[in-house]
C-alpha cells in the first residue's frame, strides 16, 4: 500500500483522498484553509456529496485518512503527491494558476523523499512541464510529473471515482505513469497512457465536447420553438442513433458549474493565444449565455414588465445532488430578474446556505410550495428529484398566476396544461404557434421551389 498526499481538499481532492484511503492506502490531505481542515479532522464534511461523509468517517476511524495544513507533515515519507487545487477562471478567460503555482512551490520546498507529483486539477496544456520546472529549480527530489485529469461529476463523485470510464495518465516518463496506474489497478478501468500535453488536452477536449452537445441541443431547441417541433422528442430520436447518443442532449437553461464554463473559456483562450481561431468554442459559449437569457425572455413575454412581480425559483445549484453554485444558471438568472425589478423567493434542497452569502435580496423558502406562494410565475432551474414529483394542484393553488417556466424540461407540456398551468418549456414548440406556422409555410415553400 502506498503513502499518498493530496494537495487541495475540495470536491476533487477530498473525493480522491477518501477513495484512495478506502482502497487501503495511507492518505494525508493538505489544505491551506484551516477552518476546512478542522472540520474534516472532526469527521465533518464542508461540501454536500452523496456517500462522501460516511467514506471520510470510515477511513479516519481506520487510521488511513489524515488532514493537515502543514506541507511538512503532509508530505513526510510520501510517494505520490496529487495536486487538486482550484484553477478558477482569470479575468480574460484563462485558467488562474495562482493556487497551482503556490502549491507547486510549497511541494518543491517541502518534499523530502523522492515522489511522483500528479496533476489532477484541470490545468492548461504545458502545465506538467511548468511544474517540473518549478520542482527542478528547488532541486526537489520529485521523481516525475504525471498528468492525471479528473472526470468525476459532482453529485456522483464517489461512484465516478470507483467506476471511471477511463483513467488518463500523461507523462514523459512512462514508468512514472505506470506507478500511478498501479494505484488505480483495483478499479479495473481502462487506462490510457499518453505524453503529458496530450493528457492535459484530453481533459479540455472532453469538457468542451460535452458543453458543445448541450449548446447544440439548445440551438436546436430555439429552432424547434420557432418551427413548432418538440426538442425532447428530437433529442430522443437523435439519441437512439448509437453514433450520437442521448447523453448531454438535454435542452434547458444552459450548462454551469465549476468546470464547463471555465474549461471552454480557457481552451478558447489558449487556442487564440496560439494563433488558432476557436469559432466553435466561442459559439458554444454564446449559445449558453443565450440559453440563460431565454428564461428571462420567456418570463417577460408571459408577464410583460417584471417590475414588482414576484418570481418563485425552484433550484439554485448548478445541477442536482450538489450544493455547488459556481456558475449556476440560477445565479445569473436571479440577478437579471432582480435587475428588472422582480422580487425573488427561492428554494433548493442543498444549496441555500451557500446561496445566502451570494444572493442578497432573495427570500429563501423551506420547500417548493412556499417558493410558489403568491408568485406571478414559477421557474424551475435545477432538476432535483423532488421537483419531478411535485403535487401540481397544491403548487397551482399556491400561485397568484399559473405561469410555469420549466428551465429543465422536467414536465410534460400536455399534463401541465391539464393541471391549469400556462407552461413554458424550452424548445417544446408551445407558445409560438403563429410564428411556427409562418416559418413552416416558408420552409415548405422553399422546399417546393428547390424541388
Ligand atoms: P475546490 O475549490 O472545491 O477545492 C480546491 C481546494 O484547494 C480548496 O479547498 C482550497 O482551499 C485548496 N487550495 C488552494 N490553494 C491551495 C494550496 N496552495 N495548497 C493547498 N490547498 C490549496 O476545487 P475542485 O472543484 O475540487 O476542483 C479542483 C480542480 O479539479 C480544478 O482544477 C477543477 O477544474 C478540477 N475538476 C473539478 C471537478 C469538479 O467536479 N469539481 C471535476 C473534474 C476536475
């Protein structure tokens, strides 16, 4: 069993540390956030992630999982140092490497035994060489640098760690990659070993592709609205084609979270700086901005002016099963609505504590029905399971006006109409019938002419 250090104890670092400990390794997690480390030492969990609390507690009890703010303690006798610090977006869309730089310097300074440094954070292409340079400048005993991008999804992070589709390892020293591969061998997952830069690019390209699928279906959704087609059935029909697949073809208020927005931006930034013209990536970002704004436009179309209107918001987290609000569509949409004079009352099963700090002026409710009380319109922005089985008559009775904007297409158009709602989904072909008829006539006319 190996001795492993994990630098950065956020969503990725904590899951990585706890899961490696559960595989039987001795793991020490290092973080500069003293309050977080204190919470973790007591067996508390600073984030919401299904299954994580139990996993952390079990491995602390077994003496395999430790937490510290001290690099000297955390790196003592270690063989592998996983770097999982945050790489947030910088002012021009680049990855902000402040935290990674500081972590690399601290590792270089304190590493006392030969160890393999493993970059797990999503870092720009070339970072592996850059970290190796920092380690070398300190005369550090690091054996090698390996890139091991992380693909776990918040909300199912523990399961994803244990059942990955693939493990990507990039290194210019193949033996170093094989040492890291050995740590993952109990997971029996496909392992791909590449050079450093290729592994770094696989991560960016994967996230950019998934974001592209989302923006693609959102563009199709806008066209569906004008043409009277239903994007849900379109996505189903497309997804049955094995070459396409159904995943990530969910039309809605756009992607958010700590990864897709920043990684697409950072890739576009890197591409532009290297003389490329990343027009597809730019379109992906622009469509995502439009997807969020389309929710506000739907409310405006249904209500007229939003001044002094009360809007209920169901869901704040960027996706279900997490309390993560980073780049959540709800944050931008709420700001836009407040800017137009609306009053917001909101409910989220897990993200409200974090939301209170960043959403002044919002009234936070104890459940969906309280969020619907007396509202002019209700907007669903995160598809939590509990929002999929709401008591519709109770919800309808609570609202002042029955306007329901479904930013995640959770509900069925006909069912909502039967329940007395004025329902606005995304790309459901409901609400622009006149425009659709004209557009269709025009399209058919063009076809006839062409034929
Ligand atoms: P996070 O913000 O939740 O956690 C980062 C942690 O690093 C924080 O606890 C912070 O205090 C700590 N930290 C910062 N500087 C440090 C330093 N110098 N030394 C020690 N600790 C330090 O971030 P996250 O969501 O876990 O993401 C980490 C990286 O993994 C990012 O690059 C992200 O893009 C990538 N990633 C994230 C996900 C995800 O779903 N969150 C998935 C795949 C990849």
